[in-house]
């Protein structure tokens, strides 16, 4: 059983390093955390008049959950893309569909995932049963984006509320995808080490010199929520910052350069005056992670400026230090560490959530 770090950060040790190294925990995390988590789905406009159905795979190479998103008059439905006959993928590409037909043996489903008919089953007894339908998944919607969960072990509203309430001033309706910012990076490290690094600004002066030149490091702030954190980066004088409304809790204070939200276990929403950068951390192996980037812009004139100016450079710097930690954590000479009470409350919160989900499942 994974021991939970002490609730008092001043007394707490980090997770046992075995969590990052033992394949047993990698598989337990998949089943006990990621299957219950909310996952980034699609931008709402990806389903439109020319394309009412879209297949996708949740966390390919880890969960490998094949799903279909289907736009109906009642809203977007999400269900399994695995045929209930012989497990072939029913839908292989996005498009305009009236029904879904499995390409293997012709089993047919409507756009709600309900079984319609299939050749060769006229003599089958007790057929069809409810299990012939494509299994539905939980889905929800915020800010123009759809989110999906296999089991929804966390209430969506509680999960997303910190972002919704803090960023209510932000023009989500004006966001436009920026194709040049849709990319992925492969990192030779455990997925949680990448999150550990994201969840503290402690390393900024040491690892990110360009970013450090734009933000007031001494003012950097962490806030904790039941299933997430917010790190606020404040702008140095003369640097790009948000124009905040009077009802913002940050109005009247130091100018805000960036809001960095992390939502358990693997989603990062980074808000800048120019738009939104999304990091989706995808486990592949205990020592291999894929980070998928999405960029959405509302102010193209501000792109490449301020704290969100050169995200590729920041990513390269983060990758180098995370891969260094992956090598170091294997050493028998490293037994584990402590948390900085001033600088690492987010990492402490993350470790306690991980241990809690692994203990209580």
C-alpha cells in the first residue's frame, strides 16, 4: 500500500520513490486514478454541420479507451467505439453519419450507440440484449470544450469550478485553435515527475531564465483546491499582463502575467493575455511520457509575448530537468525527499491525492 505523505507539509516526506519505478503502481494508477478521471475531449466546433461524428482514443498507449463523440439535437453523446460483436472499431474517421456500421461483420448502431440490427443473427436466442448497445461514457462541457470520463470518480462541477469561477472574465467564446501550437513531446520520464515539476514555481529562477525575466518571482502564489491547484505568475513592471475586471479577486493587486491551473491528475490549463495553452500529460511507460499541447488564441496581436512568449523553450528546459530527475531517482543513494513548505504546496497536494486514490480503491 502506498503511504500517504503527512497532511502537514512541514512534516511530510515525498511519495516513496517506488511509485515512480515499480510497474505495479503504474498499472494501479491507470485503473484506480485515470479510469475515474476527467479527460480532455474536443473543442465543440470540431463537431459541425459537415462532421457530426468523431472517433478518438483516450490516453492512447495507456488507457486505450476507444470512444465516439456524436452530436445530436439533445447535445453531444459519448459512447464506446468498440463493436459489441467481435471488438472491431466501429468508426475509423470523423464525418457525417446517419448511423454507424461495423466494417467487420456489419453490425449497425444509431448515433446514440444503440444496437439496430446485424446479419446472421436471425436464429440467435435471447437477442438482442442491452449489452449489444455501445457502452455510454460520462461527458460534460465547459468553456467550449468537451470532457470525458470512463467512471467519473470525481464530480465534474467540483473539478472544473476553480477554473470556471476564476476565469469567468476570460473570453473563452473568442478562442480559435492555432494549428502551429498543436504538437506533442516525448519525455523519458515518469508522467508524475512531469506533474511534480509543473506544480511548483520553485525551479523557475534556476531552469527558466527567460520566463524568470518576465515574472515577479517573489510574488509567485499557489492556491489549492480539492482536485487541483492554481499558480499565479505576476508580471514585472512593463511586462504583458491581464486587464482584469473589478470583480476579479486579483483586481487592484500586482498585474497578473499568467494563470497556471492543474486539474488532477494530468491536465494543465495555462491562461495568458493572448489565449489558452493546454498540456495533456499522457503516461506511456513508467519511464516514458507523451505531453500533448493544444493552443487556442483570442488575441493574436499578443501572441509570443510575456510569460507565455516562448512556450517551446520552456518545454525544452522542463524536459531536461525532468529527465535528469528520472535518472537520479533510480539511484540507491536517493531515499526520498522533503517538501518546501513555502514553495511546494502543490506537489504535496498532488502526492496526497495520488496516495489517497491508491489507498481507497
